C-alpha cells in the first residue's frame, strides 16, 4: 500500500500512526526535523495476522515521479488530503494519476479536527477531480463545533474518538438522522449502479444486509469503480484503526493485482525494481514481488540477489526470502536499473517527466571531477527524474530536474552520501551571433624568418544568410590564383574562425566566399593559408555589424483554466510572444498556453508558475529558433 497526496497533508504522520498501531517498533518523528518530505520510506508491519508493506511517498510535485513509481507497484493507494474544499485542487494530480493507471484507491480525509465546514462540501470538491464516484464511509459527529467522532454508514454504529486509543463505541447506537441517512442513501445508490440485486432491494425499499454492502464495496474498489472516503486525524490516531480495518478488508490481494496487470499466476519468481538506493552497505533495489518466492542468492542473468531486506523500523533488516505481494529491498543488484523486471518480460513502468529546472554544478575540490561523474550516475539511478548534461561549448556540467527543492535535495545528497561539495549557479545560455551586412576582406600573411618564410593572401566575401541556414563556404577562385590543394584548408579555417565571433559566441548563418588570392611557390603552405584566412575572418566579422542571437524556446504551459490569464501575463512579462491557448483535449478544466519565450527567461519560470498556481502549473519546452534579442536581454547577455 502507498500513502500519497499533497505535501503536508499528513502522510508521514499517518505512516507512523499505522505502523505504530500495528505494533511496529517505530517512533513518532518530529515533523520539523523530517527531511523536508523528499524521501520515500518503506515500512513493514503486521496487522491482525496480515503482513503489510507500506510506502510513505513524498508529496511535493517536484517528487511526483517517486509517487508514480510507487503506484505502479502497489495493490492500493491511500490518498491523504486536507478537509478544506479549497485545497481539493492540490489533490487533483494524484487522483488523475490513479485514474489513469487504474489503481484502486481510497481517500483518507486527514486533519478532520480542523474541519469547520461540512464534509459533504469536501467530498463535492474532490469529486470534481475523480473519474470514479467518491463514497463517504463515515460522517463526522460533533460536540460544540469540534469533530469528536463519527457514524459508520454501513454498520450504522457511532464512535467517539479517543486520543492515541481505539475509538469508543457508543452504547447507544446513533439514530440514523437526516444527514447520515442521506449519506448512506448516496453510498447505496453508487453501489447499486454496479449490482442489480442491490438495486432491486433499494427499489423495493428493502434494507440490504451489511455483509452484502461490504462485499460490493470491495468488488467496486478493486476495479476502481468507486473510491471509498474515510475520515480521521493521524496526529491523534483518530480514525487510524478504522482505516486499518478498511485496508484489511478492501485491499485487493496480490493475486488480484497481478491479474489486473496481466501477470500470469503460474511461473517462476517475478519481481520489479521500483526504486534504487545507494548507501554505505551498497546498492539496495526496492522491488515488488509479483509472483513466486524471492530468495537470497537468486540469479537473474548476471545479477544475483545479495540479501532480501524488510524495514520494520526504518533500518533494513535481512531475511532469507520474500513472497508475492511484498515490497522488499534486494541487495547488490548492481547491473539492474530502476524499473527493471526480474524473471520475466519487462512490465510497464512510468517514464520520468521532462526536466523543468536546471543548475550548473562544479565540484568545490579540484580533482573531484571523476568522483562527481560516478556519484551523479548513482544519483540518477536513485532518481531517474534527474538528468545531467555535459555542455562542452559552454564549459559546464548541468544538473536538470523538477524544481529548486528537487535539485537542492540532490546537491544535499551528493554532500551527505558521497562527500562531494558542489558550487551551483544558473546555467549559461547558448547564445549565438551573426552579421547584419556583407563585407569584403583582403588579408595577407607575409613573414620572413631566416630560411624560407610564410606567405598567403586571401580575398573573401562574408555575407549574412537567412536564419537557420547555417554556415556556408564557397570557392570562386579562377585561373589558379590559389592552387586547388590549399582550398580545403581555407574552408576549414573559415569555419573554425566562425566558432568564436567578435562578441564571443559561435557565428551562425553566414556565407564565406573565397573570391581571389595570391600565393608564393616556396613560402605558401596550408598553414599559411589557414592563418591568413583566420585574420580575414576576424577582421571581416568585426566589420560586418555583428549582432547577438538568443535561443527562443517554444513553450507549452499547462494550468487549470482559472489560472490561464495569469499564465499569459507571466509569459508576456518574460518577453514571451503568446501564440494562443486552448482547452487540453485529455484534461478537462485545464488549458494549454502556447508561447515563444527567450531561453534566458525560462530559468526560474517553474518557480513563479508554481507559486501562482498552487503548485499545479507545469510546462514543456523545446528549442525553436534563434533571434535578435528584443528589450531586456541585450543588457543581460552583454
Ligand atoms: N491538526 C492536525 N495536524 C496534523 C494531522 N496529521 C498531521 N498533522 C500535521 O501536519 C503536518 C504535516 O504532516 P506530515 O505527516 O509531515 O505531512 P506529509 O507531508 O503529508 O508527510 C505536521 O506538522 C503534522 O504534525 C492531523 O490529523 N491533524
Ligand atoms: Mg511526508
């Protein structure tokens, strides 16, 4: 089972409450000292005789890939969220991911102690973002204004919460009053949609039995036709045992999940690595056992399992084997990548998202470069939503990822896990330059040093070409003014000289035409003609009205449509040219804003975009063309 949901909704608190309630030797951590919710935690415990593997996922959008990998391998996801209807939008990406992957899930509305409105409104707000109908399993009961307990809609029993203890069953069963009756009727109506027998009873006004309702709920949940909604307050253990009971009864079995994914029930041990961790003890591959038994020492191609580990209290504890349904750590699978399937054909696995933020990185200690590249490789293995590029032309190594926090966590990980201290900076932009007017250039090299000297004389025309046409060298020499065998060296030297123009950047979109020249039968050579050509290019380009060209990206910004106007203003404010916008075909309620934006303005776009869209906005970019800067950039790039 995986706990997923927005940052700060209470997943880690609930993880610890669930583990502790099941008797696992885990202590409650102080949320202020937790590692900013960037890590995924795996825990093992046993509740009423069933063994459980639980994943506590990071909530921030910058770590969304970890959540995607988790939901690819679990039987059930629990979406933990706030009761405030206004926060429902932040739950939308999680519900959407679950619906897309058709992973059975339930919603745990946490912090029920802070609810001041009606839970009905919370449900209605969440329903907007869920394909499957949400059904409320409990309604809160209050004393004064505060939520102090609940009525279970199936059993019709009333409970009072007790801090850190099981809720107390109230001896006087609650009369199902107006509001509860209404919620119960809504629940039955949804279930009746998928069950004719139930529908008939409801139409005939016969009260269906509780067993019948439980069984139907379980079936509907397994097929992602309904989403059960439970209530609680993880911090006080309210609703935690009730959640355990729902998990126990309603979580699809390992066999059901395997069949949902089309995995044949018979066959040799089959497992899938969904996350990789590097630690002092070596590499640990967190894997889901899909079928059979995974034993220490099992061989998969060249890889051999070096230990099967469970985590009853945070630390990995070695055991001999694990069975289908478990999530365990497998030791020393050095050649096995995250996502890999062990023991069968590759099972589907989520691809990492495109990077949206980047930093240039340099090792502080000189001589750490080799160590850095090894560590980066391990880091990317741990987190495939990171990427590294070596940009030789700009002389920089760039780390790409999902945002500021994501990259800060990566840099921190390099320091704590690999003892590598880095200096980071905004990556340099790949500017180009070109010329605005044609020039004719005559350059002559004549050197006499002792024995035989150097002589070369070239006349070239340098002319601008249209954007995107690139570099061109044309030979127009006639009558043997320059012997043919020197021409290739002249062409190469012209192209080489264009790699760094008078403004310091590569020169693009020019045509160099060799029109005439002279040579000396003894003193001319390839070398002499190269030197003369470079002189001609340097002088000629400087005189040809050089101009900077900046890369312009084609950008698609995705936002809920209530933020469309803001997104457009954001892009215009960054010298963007809006090309248009429209509803995303596969994402109702979301718009796609298309624009051309200078790459120099894209560096921290994601930060501002997220801060104005409750963290929901995202974008795709690709290089589009080069253009002369308009407005601000001329200053910035100079
Ligand atoms: N009032 C209240 N606060 C809670 C509850 N559960 C968690 N919190 C607090 O919410 C904050 C975030 O919790 P955490 O579990 O770290 O959230 P996560 O980011 O989803 O893992 C912490 O300060 C918790 O103490 C709850 O049921 N009620
Ligand atoms: Mg957390």
